[in-house]
C-alpha cells in the first residue's frame, strides 16, 4: 500500500512551514512596530528635552540682553531709578537662568561647536554684566564728564573773576566827571563785559551739545572780546592807577580763560568726553554684539538640527508604516495559502467548489 502524504510527512511539513512563516511575519511586524516606536520616542524625547529648551533659552538670553541694554541707556540718559530696576531684573530673571540652562544642556550635545559657543557666551556675559555695572555706576557721578568738571572748577572761576574785575572798573567810573574819553572808556568796558558774558554762555552750550555752529560763534565772540579789551587798553591814559592794575590783571585772566576754554572744547570733542557713554560705546555694546552673534548662531544651528530630525522622523515613520502594511499583506496572503493547503488535504472536492464559487 502506498504511503499517505501524512505518512511521508510532506504535507505536514509544508503546513508547519506555512504556520511558522505566518508566525515569523507576525513577529517581524511586531518587531518593526516596536523598533520604530522606540526610535521615535527617543528622538521626540531628545527634541523635547534638548532642542526646544536650547532654542528657548538662547532666545530668552537675547531678549534679556536687549532689555538690560535698553535699561542701561535709559539710566545713562535720564537717571530714572526704574531703568536700573529694568536692567537688574533682566539679568536676574532672563539672562542668568537662560545661560545656566544652556550650560546644563550643553553636556548632552554631540556638537562641539555649540558647546564652545555656550562656554564663550557665558564668559562674555560675565564681562558684559561687569561692564554694564561700571557704566551704571559712573553715569551720574561728578567725574563722569571731565569736561564739565574742568568747566566748573577751572573755567568758570576765571570767568567770574574777570567779570568782577571789569565790573569794578566800571563802578569806579561813577566817581569821575563825564567827558568824551570817559564816556568812550565806559562804553568799551561795558561792551567787553557783555561780550565776555555771552562767550561764557556759548561755551556752556557747546559743552552740552557739542554743536559746531555754537563753537564757531564762540570763537567769533572771543575775537570781539579781545578787540574790546584792546580798545580799553588804548584808553589807558585816562585810567587811574587802580584801574591800570585791574587792566593788567584782565589781560592775564583773559589769556588764561581763552586757553582753558580751548582745552574744554578739545576735551568735549573727544569720544571719551562722557566716561559712561564712552565705556558703553567701546566695551558694553561690542560685548553685546559678540554674545548676540554667538547665541543667534547657536539658536539657528539647533533649529536646523531640530528641522532635520523632524524630517528624518517623518521619513522613518513612513518607512515603518509601509513596511508594516507590506508585512500585513504578506502575512495575510501566507495565511490564505495555508488555509487552502489544509482544505485541499482534508476536503479536496469541497475546496474546488469553494474556489469556483467563493
């Protein structure tokens, strides 16, 4: 008697292979799903724990820097206490927390350039905070404007002494009888006093705004003052000995005043005429620009990494989806073949009928 298919094991082996293939496909499908899920979770957690906080911290540091610089400028210009408070809060509430966050996150980065940016930014921010503190401290102290110090302590006393001397000479004229020479002398001395007072006012205005037109008007006025002083000297023959002594003293004081006024003008033209503003221009603002450049580059780089990772995650998701669908189709087809094989082995006639009339 011929052996049956089950006796030879041929059909059983085929059925077992079909079942194992279906199981293997199912396991492969589960593995693909699990692997893609774990991979996606890892990358999403990385973006959530590193990329987004990094961009946010860098942005907060940049905003804080702008606020602190605006507060400092307001304090230097206006001296209102609220501007100092804005600067202090910007450092305490935004800059310091942001740089601490960046330093903590940088330990997990695989990009050495970004780590170097954070280290350099932290160092520059410490220098920037110290620079802002020096500007704030110097802004409204007497020595902040050396030009004004020289004006108040040296130029103005000489100017007041000069005006007092010419006034004394004018007052002395009331004791003399009127004559043509005396009237002319009185007019010259009065003009000298008026022109000299006007020149002092022009010098004070120039110290305030450093306007070129004001400087030119001051020099023109000083020329007129010198001319009137010479006119007074031309009438020295009618002066009393006391007035002659005052006139000699006036020549010396006028020369001293002119030299000091020119010194003050030269000082006001320098970039360092205001210590606080000079420090801000040469130190604080350049430091701010350096930090701004570093943090902007850091934020841009992290955004680029985040966009690349999001694109890669999307691609992996699509691949995993299509692979899963493919495995499902193959597993379904393999299962159908397995069912057909079992049906043919046990019920050959019925399977043919089902195949013809499904």
